[in-house]
């Protein structure tokens, strides 16, 4: 029997295994771009925009340099201005809220549901003020927020609806994918995502031709044609090399997501009936893609103790996220403080994200599960 020290590490991602599975296709795609001399936008980007939009049942895709740019420029394309306010989640990566602040708009936060960590539509409506022009729900960990409720809310209040789908590649809820019910949906292709580039990348999906046109101008310094600038934009064009890599990986996404669901189901069985290690719940009608498999550590032993014990066994878990948005130093001027969003604050103390990438074996999941249970004392 191997000792803990001799066991192979289990990490949140395995890029080497992914490259091995894809074989020479990645190298051929990169060389094709290098030989073409078309490195910025061009046919590789256009092909990926069409394919990724079609994969999610959405009419238009506009490739951008990063997922953060997708959020920021998505809000601008929907008409958000510095005098406005936008409602979003306090339990997310900071970019969701920062994209609002980058415009100069006011960040309005509303608490999340404790069992799913998704923005609560009722609390989001309560956070709307006289200056609110948009709502930005976050699809966290691989499952979508209640977009039918958010669509109804935004229609009633005449607000724009932008979806943060950075962790929701291929996810659906009630049969809808990110970008179908919102005015637009944003994605990140950071390396660790379910569909990751070899670096950075982003896209906005939208059913609206006017939003797509605005985004194509905003990503190129507000230029509809060369040396003509009709609005203030920036330089945020998806690189052809990244698009070529994403074109190779996209056909594998659904199979990889299906494997993530298999692994998550095994974790669920291994943690069934435990309160000290409580899995996040599946939202009604959701097809989860498990960008993260997340449990809440809420027994006598702390999450930090569990993390430390896992690390001793070469199991590397993560915490997404250890501090809610409103308690970050950069958010100090937004008018919030401790106790304002109790569910987000409790989740920040409890959540633990376990390895769930598609190249894990069933035995790997059992090893992680056993280690978590032992560390948590259950």
C-alpha cells in the first residue's frame, strides 16, 4: 500500500492530461495560425464565435480578450452609464462587481441563496433603486441562476439583464443556456474553466443584433470601420491563437461536462447524509456542469483544518470564495459592512471546492472523499 506521501497529487485541473487526450490537434491548430499570419480576430475567431454561440442556442457571439472585458463591455453595450446602478451578487469573483464600478456605476448587492450560492431574485428586486438600469446574476460553480425569474423581473422593471456565465459553459436551467434569456451572457476562457484557452479569453453571447454590433465596435476602440470611431471603446480582441485552441476543445466540452457530472454524483453518494460535509444543492431544473464541486464544512473542525489535512495527502482543494465582495477593501466605499449579506458571509466561511476535472478516476474521487471525511471527523 502506498503511503500518503507517495500517492500522486490530485489537483483542481490536469492540463497535461487534457493535452495528451487532444493529441496533435492543438499543435496543428497553433501552427495553422502561425502559418496564416492572421493573429488578431480573423477566420479562427469568427469560426469560434459562430460555433460557441450555436452550442448555446444563441444568435451572436463576440470574442473578447478576457472574461472581465466581457462583463465590462457587455454592460456598456447594454447602455449602462456612470449615473446608473446595477444589482449583482456579493458571493462571486470580484470581477462581477468590479465591471460595474469600472464604468463608474453604483454596485448594488443582494444576498444569495444559502443552499445554491446563487443570487436570490426576490432579494435582488429589493435591492433595485431609482437609478438601477441592469441586473447581473452570476451562474456560480456550473449551474445557472433562476433566469426565468430574473427575465420576468427585468421585463417588469424595464431593466437590462446581463448573465455572468464565466463558470457555466454548457450549463442549462429549465432548458435555457446562458445568453438565451438574458439580453446578453458573458463567458471566460481562463485556463481553468470547463472550456479553457492557453491563457485568457472571453466572449459575449446575445440574441440581439444591436448588442452584438455595439460589442464589435467597443472591442476595437469604438470603430465600425478603420480609423472611424463613433464611441469610446478599448482594445479587447480575442487572439486567433486562443480561438484556434478553443475550436479544438469545443467538440469535447459536452463529454467532459458529462464526466464531471459522473464524478459529482460519486461525491454525492460518498457524502450522503452528512451535515458536517454538506454538498451545495442542485437548483430545480438545472443541468449542472460542475466547474467546481463544492461542499460546506460546518462541523466542529474548521474548513482550514480540512484544507491543511488534505494538503498533507497531496490533495489540493480550493476556496471559491474566502471573502464576499462587500468585505473586500476595494469595496469599502460602496456602503456595505459585516452582517449585511449573512448567507454570502456564511458561505465564505464554509465553502470548500474539491477536484472534479474530467481526467480524475473514480478512485481519485473516493480518495478525496475519504480524506475529507476523515479530516472533518465524520
